[in-house]
C-alpha cells in the first residue's frame, strides 16, 4: 500500500499552537499591565500621604531632576528596544540556518 502524507493534522496543530500562544501572550501582557496599575496606584497613594505629612525636602546635589530621570529612562529603554530587535533578527536568522525549508 503506498504511503500517503497529509498536512491537515499539522495545519490543525499549528493553528492550535498559534491560538494557545496568542492566549498566553495576552494573559501575560494583561497580568503585567494589572501589576503596573496596582503599583502605580499604591505609589500614588503613598506619595499623597507622605506629601501631607513630610514637609518639602530640600534639593540634594546627588538627586537628579525629574527631567533627567525621564531622559535617562528614554535612553535605557531605547537601548533595550535596539537590543531586543537585534536578538529578534538573530533568532530569525538562526532559525533560517538550522531549520530546513519544508
């Protein structure tokens, strides 16, 4: 009897895997956003309470201004974005080298 191959089960498995991956990704992102909102709300409450109790603190020479901190965040996250893009390209190139074309 001749051997026959079918691609339908692979397509179905691929679709299920993609669906599962998307669901997991959405849950992770939603969890991180929820944790961020919780932390931001807690820190806002803390800052409001402490701000009422503690008088305004004098400026210290070693404490950067808010604008400097925001600028620093932009620099750090910009580098992280570049690194992640580089890693993504590297991973795709590696897959292209190691996984045979079907």
